[in-house]
C-alpha cells in the first residue's frame, strides 16, 4: 500500500477526485443539475477545494465509438485539471478488462493519497472501493454534498427578537449614531467593518419596536488561534465575539444574555470548544461582569484589552468536586445530573414562563416574543433560593 490510513483532521483545502459521471453533468450546458450535485459544486467553490480527474478517464472516453459524444465528453472533462503523473496501478493484469482497469487506476490513486476523497455515482466503483478498504474515502454525490455542507455551511441559531444577519446588510446603517461609540473606541472601525462585510462575516442583531438597531454582536469561528500578547493558544475551533454592543435605549431587556445564549447554542451546534472576546475592563465593566457571571475567565492581555475565554468542551468534563451551580456556570450547556443532585419541578404560569424563558422553542412560532425578558439571571436567582413545594403555580418576585 502506498499510503498509511488513519484519522486526520480535515485540511483547509481538499483535493477531490471526480469520476466522469460527476464531471460530465457539471460541464454539460444542456444538463439540469440535481440539487445535491449543484450544491456540492457550489460548496466546493466556497471552500476553495480542488476538483480533479484521473488521466485513465481520458483513455476510457477515447474507446467510445460514437465520435461526436467522445469529442463532447473529452472537451467537458479537460476543463478540469488532471492528476499529475499518478502511480501505475499494480492490480491490473493482461486479463483485466479496460473498464475494470480504469476503475483500478482511480482507486489506486486514492490509496496512494493522490486525493483526499473520490466522488462517484458508479455503484460498481463504490462496491470496489469498499472491497479495497477505501469505502470511508469514497462518496456519492449526496454524501459528498452532506460532507461539504457540514464543513462550510454552519448551523445557524434562532432566538426570539435576535436576527442573524450578514454585515453587508448593515452597511447602510454604518454611519448612524449607534456605531459612534464603536468608532470612538476603535480607530479604523468603519474600514474594519467593511472589510469583514466583504468576507461575509455575520452578526446577531436586536432592533427596538421602531426597527431601529439597538444591539449587535459580530461573531466569527477561528481555529488554533493565538489570543494573547504572550501567544496563548486556544486549541481547535473557537467562537470569537468580535464586537459586542447593547445600545442605551434597549438596556435592561437582557439582550446581552440573549446574545450569550445565541453564542452558546452556536458553539454547541458547530463544535466550538472555546468562546472568547476582548474587552476593556475599565470602559466595559458591566459587560465584563456579565461575561464572568456566565463562566468567562480572564486569561491575559491582548493589546490594551483583556482576553476573556469560556471553556465550551464537546464532552462533559469531570466535576472535580465543583458545586453543581459552579459546574454549570463554567461548562454550560453541560450540567451535573448525578443522583445526589436534587431536581425540582417548578410549575410556572404561562405569562411568567414567557418572561423567564424568552428563547423557549414554542415561542418560535410567534411573530414577536415578549419584550423586557428577564431570562437566565432570574432563573439563577430562583435556583439559588430554597425551593419549597407548593400546589399553586409559582411566579417571579419583583424586586
């Protein structure tokens, strides 16, 4: 065997070896592409992946006795780059049929790591790949499209009153008063904003009752990022909260907590093991206190700011003797559920349930969720208190 098998991380750019039954429809201007094939091709372009064919495919076409079809197919295939000087397959013998020989050449190139994966709609070739131990690197169009979608089409989150928007849709509002404080605190903010808009950066946005921009949280997923002046590394994927502002006119509605809930959900759905941001501790004391309350820790300086990081492990870490409340603060959405942890059922009237849990899934069907949500902080206050069994439904205390 030419290549050692093993589990490896997905590289930034993949080389995908395409069988001719995938290449031809992509280049045939008269063919109507299926949804999976069209989306596969789109995602391959988005990811900057390299689509190639094996030179043996040319030999296969050259055996076609229909001269017109042969010419068209050769023209279509040659619009893509070919694998450069692939190793000759030792599996072929004089008794091997031309079609089988072509399949073997393609599979041997895959075994020699000439490409990361093979994409084909040929069921016979898929069967041969499994027999050669290459099934885990051989895809049909549907599974290949699903693979690329998982790589390049992140899972979005949905919360009441919070809209997930591309930055370029907010560019017309960039000169507005809402962004003045950000311009004052960051020299060159407008240029940064426009540059990130061109990179298709996105943000969670909150608007008030008159549809005026009231809060924004710009976010991005980064990998193996050096985040402090000393070069501290966050291993794996990390969700960065790049810009976090709640305007004066909408403060008191717990929008910051909803942004953090969106961040936690997004990090969970997209396998981010850290969530981090930079903050000026003196200027943004309220934000820093909120982040610390939700499990963020100061790990060092970045320029004049401090770096605040929340661990967001994929698997629940060992409790290490932590109290249940401290454990959930540090590692939410993980929580302790051992037998010694007390559990309570707390009945809550419908109108108060909407105040306490504005992101409850049942509210997704409503056009507008209630304003002035109290959210997790009130729930945390309730959890800290001794809960007595009562028959009547509970309601939050006003303070």
